[in-house]
């Protein structure tokens, strides 16, 4: 079979590339291992399940209103993994059907089986004993990633498991040791801590989530510790073993020994490229299974593109979608305007979101900036939503007042970040937030409060400088005159 485009992988990146090409009347085939797995890791073990389980936990525990109703607000006393999986199944089935309908509407051929290169133009798809060869004028690789699973870790999927296996737990454990304090590890760690699980996080770095604003991360860790979480930072794991059923021992290089009921091993992910036979296409992956590509997502072989998590950071579903569209546009010879200010969202509890630069970056670049802050405790909607610990921070240029960065922690952070993103994209100043009208009561009101806070700081500086200019010169003249008078005497 011959196609204008063959897409390997049906996650967010592959979906958007396939649909963009199909809408331009290209013949498109998308290859996935099984029809049940359409949607990729994002739909089945990654983004959608983890965010759905987070929402289920917040609902069933009554987390958002604990400060008012305390434990009497819990929807369910004994929350089980089946309770959490029920919501995942409902959401997952709906999303799966949406993707199926999109492929059907756009006449995208779904081919099920294991894909591997036969040569640079042909892809062999194996399903059981059956094989078929697809010929593609263009080929796009969007195979996604899989959890890192070192050989010396005795994974069993029950007491020692990776992030893809979390959803298979038979029960909510009493304790959990999370090895790896990256985005995925922290998201699951705080979710289980919210359920009352005693969680210990181990990470070899001294600081977690270093790409985030330090003040925001300090707020997150403060909340995590209030849930009873323990952090062992700057530590490396040398051994994980199960001395007896229901007990897992973790040995650290420092000599510490930790015991827990379960261990979640979440130390990064690697590109799912091992079975693609990349050398047959003139390609190779790096040590983490990632594929190198240029700014248009072309690989070393010009008609083969790679997008999504397999190309590395930032490895987000949102960015993967745009990468898929951009690659398709480049194949089609169409102009594509990349998003200059890409937002990031971390679905921890509380959630975190950011766009633009953080304080550390601005300080290193010697940019004169000022900060405006709004705390959820100042916002009526914060009290209504049960979150008085959240915060929105605006970073803006001290002279031009242009918005340079927005950082949010708290309820609806990943939603309201887009207001700041739009203002940054238009090159506007924080005066916009001061002069516009936001619905009341809303979380979006934080922008006005933070802008007024920042502008007030500028006013105080201007007033102080004006005072200096008005008083310093006369004072010096008086001193000079006094000295002159003394000399005359």
C-alpha cells in the first residue's frame, strides 16, 4: 500500500500530524500496535489517566473543602483503586471514541501491528503471523516513550512498579517509596499522599523541578510536607529488594535504609524506538532512545520526521500536538507560526503552571524586573474554592513594564495561565491587567491584584527617587554653605 504519509504512533503528536495532512487531501496511514491502544501512552497510561485519577482523588477525599468541613466532607471513607479506575475507564472510553471518529471523518487508515523500517521509504507492519509493507512518501515517527526499567531493579508490577503500572495496583498501599522526583514521580507521590499514604521521595538532585520558579517549588514542597511526605534529596539508590511479602527495602548509597509497602520507580522515560529497526532507514537513536531532529522536526533523512516525547524535552502532550502540526505543515510546504510562549502545566496537588521566564533566568540575564504577587487568600474565589494557599506571580520589565513571565501555584493554575500567555504573545504590558475588568469572583482576578501590587512597587520606587532628587541637592548645598561659613570665621 502506498501513502503520502505514514505515521507511527497514535498519541497526540501522531494524531494531529495525521489529521493536518489528511485535511489537505493526503492519503494517510497511522500505525498502532493494537486498535485498543489508539491514543497512545497519553490516553492509556500517561496524561489522561494520571490527571483523571488526580481529579477522582480530589473529589473522593473532599480535598478542596477540607479546611471548612474537615473529614466530614469525604465522599468515601475507604477509597479503593477500583474507585479511581472507574473514572479513568469512563474518561478513557470517551476520548478513545473521539479519536476513532476523527480518524474516520478524515479518512485516515488505521493499521494495527508492530512497525519497523524495511528501508527508508517502506515500513513493515507485523501482526501475529501476518505482515504487510507500507510505502510512504513521507514518514513521521511519533512512537512516544516508555518508563526506564534498569535490569537490576526487580520489577514485579505489584510492590515494585513503574509509572505505567501504577493503575494496576490491587489496593491503595499504606506506604510508598517513590524513586525519582521528576514531574511524573511528584505527581503520583502527592496524589497518594493526599489519600493518606505515607510517601517518601528519593532523588539524586539537591533541588527538584529546576526549570520551575524556586518560590513556586518551595510552596509545593511545603504543602507536600504538610501531607506527611518525606524528601531524601541528594541520595542515590543502590539496591531495591523485597525481604518478605508486603515489605520492600531500599538501600541508599549514603548507608540509609528505607522500608515501605511499595516502591514506584520513576527515573525518567526512554524513547520507544527499540523495535523500529532505525538503521534500515539510515537513522539511529541516542542512549535514551531519542531521535535527533532539526527545528522543523526533520531527521537526518529529510522525508522522515520525528515528533512528541521521542525528541525529548519538554515531553508534554500540548507541545507534542503542536510539533505534529508543525511537521505536517513543513511536509505540505505550508507556513507555520510556532508558539513563542509555550505554557507548562504540572498536575501536582496543588497544580503548577508557568509561561515565560522565571526569576532565576532574569537575574542571570541581568534584566531589570519587578514582581507583582496575588495570593489566593486575597481573592474571594480562592476562599470559595477552598484554596487560600495558592499564589500568582507576575514578572515584568521595570522600565517598559512588558510582561516577562507568569508563575502560578494553586487551584485552576493550568487554566488561568493562558490569560498571561495571551498578553505576553501580544507584547503587552501589565497595565492591561490594571485597566481590564475580570468577572467577579474568579481566579482570573489574581492578575489585577498582582498587577496593582507590582505597579505599586514601581510607584514607591519613583516616589523614593523623587524624594532623593528633591532633598539631596539642597542638603548638600546647606552643608557646603556651613563649611564655607566656618572657614570665614
